[in-house]
C-alpha cells in the first residue's frame, strides 16, 4: 500500500488578467513567445492550460463566459517546488 505524505510550503505564484478576446494571442510572461492553449477537460470549458514551447513555462487560464477579462496564473517550476521541500522523494544532489 502506498502512503501519501502531505507537505506544505510557500511558493511564488504570479497571476494577472488579460482581455478574454485576446486568449488566442496570449504570450509567455517569461520569454514573450506565444502560448499553446489546451483544454484538458471538456466539462470545464472555461479552464485552459497554457504551455510555452520555447521556455517550457506552464500557465493555468480561466476564461469565464460573459467576463471581459481572463485570469492567468503562472505555475511554479518543479525546481521551485522541490526547493520548497514539497517533493517527498526528491533528494538534492550532494556537493
């Protein structure tokens, strides 16, 4: 039986708003390249995942029907999550 270890820590999450009608031209906040938008769950049509093919950054996007602006949240990097001690299986390299 596997055991789940719950941990919590503070990580930086950046959020901002964009014009909903401009989602198809959404740019990466890190490198300014166009994002590829994906809709992983057809039962939640307002939820998108944005990925940058150039730098690999991921974004969570919520564009609710009738709202003029969409919420964009830049997800933390895996290295940030590990540095915060949130990966119970990660062992930092020894110096």
